[in-house]
């Protein structure tokens, strides 16, 4: 398939720039190949959970990865951290009047220094003094890295709302946005239905916003993302699959974690840490996930390609057109959809 196959017209006013007052008040489009599309709210989600379901969420925590400062030689710069490599070394995008050279020093807002140590393709390796934790400096002086389609500066509210209520492990520079719709009460209701609540970690990188620049999808190279699957979660999922119980992924990042692990291990979930560059497009054979909660994604994006693979290409494009007609709110702070796996996307044997 080609990039242009995943295009659709989206009126600008449907892009959500602010979160809803209450997380669970977002609208929920239910997309099941066996039934007509239904229009619900996220607060209805527990009613669609069955006893024995395994609900898996990504507990990564977004940190204030956007750092502002100036070159010691003059000129304002922005360091957008893509990945924490250690306490005092990061891989980052650097926005400046011209690309900095190795050895260039930055004086960051907050009074700490960073130095450019080298390049990694279109990113830079940036280092602080060994006694300085870049994560600590980011928490104290950084900005929440809102997606580029949110046309405003970050606020104190974003520190709470561009974060899931179950976030634990710092390392993401973008939120696993499906999880933004859940609150403690809803999660408690899911557990009360007899479902297993499980958490994995996948640190979402800034590359998630990179556009697909090639027409032929076979030529697109996905960015890598680090993930971890705990031993007990691997066991719970493996047992559920053997018993024919459903795996429900909260978000595309959770799906990338689970399907990436399975794809690398002969179709079986393996515990532990690794990096995935999995690119899911129509024709992919799903190994793990049966139901997906996710937001509405950008035209021609890898995430739209993923949901089209999962829910069926024609069905998902039709659903997106209906979402536009019904004035759903799109992208990170927008509404959600609950998608059942297309039976044609059969489980790999």
C-alpha cells in the first residue's frame, strides 16, 4: 500500500487543543466488524469488559523533555530529548539557527550546561556534567513536549493531563494517549468486572511524530522504542491466549510493545526488555491483541496504518469519515475508539 491511501480530510476545528474536563467524558466510537458502529462514551468502557479479559496498559511516564537555552556563543536554542541514554547523556533533536558542531556548549534555562558530543543521524548526542542529572534538570526547568498539532504553549495543567493516572516509569517524550481517558474509578470498575489489569512499559519517542516521507510503505524505517514486559504480565497474557481469553490493549504503544515482542520471538510474548521497530500495516498477522482502545490519528501516519491493519482498511477509513461527520475530537486530547480485530487479520500460526 502507499502513503496516500491513508489520507482523509480533517477540519482544523476538530483538532483538540485542550483535554475534556473529566477524563472519562470523552466520546467513544465502538468499531466491531460484527455490528454497526456505535457511539458511546469512555465511561461506558467497563460494560464492554468480560470476566477473564486481560487489559494491558503502558505505564511510561512523560517527562518535561523540551529544554530551552542559548549557545554560549549566542543565539537561542531548543533541545528536544528523544531518549535518555544515562543520567547525564541524551539523544536529542536540537533546534538552532544552524546545526551545532561537536563541542558546542549550551547554557540552559535553569543555569545548567549541556555540550554536544556528536551526531546520530539527524539527532545529536548531548551530555551534561557527570554530577548533573539531565532528568532532574528537565523535571525542574523543562517543558512538557506537546505534539506539534497543539498550537499553544504548555501549561501547568498539561503536567497532569498529558499524563496517565497510572504513569510510573519516566522516559517518554510523548504520552500513550489512549490511557489519558482512564481514571482510577474506571480502572477499578474494569477490575470489578473480573478482568486482569496488567502494565508494560514502552518509552514513546519523539519519532512518533515523524511523518512518513516515502510513498512506498516498504521503504519507511520506523524509529526504535525501548520496552519492558514483566515476568508476571508475560505469564498472564500467555495463559489467557492459551485459554482463548481476550487481550485488550490500551493504546497503540501497548500494541507495539506486545506485538513487537511476539514478532521477535516466534509469536510468543517474552518477558524482559528490548527495542522494537515494528511497523504494522495492512496484511500484518496479529499474534496477541484482540481489542484496541485508541485515539483518532493523523492522516498518512504510521498509527493510522496500524489501526487500519487491525480493524480493517475500508472499515477504519469509513469510521474516520463518520467521526468527522459526527464532530469527534481528534488526536492526543481528543476522543477515542474501541476497535475489535478484523477477523481477516487472522492470528499468525
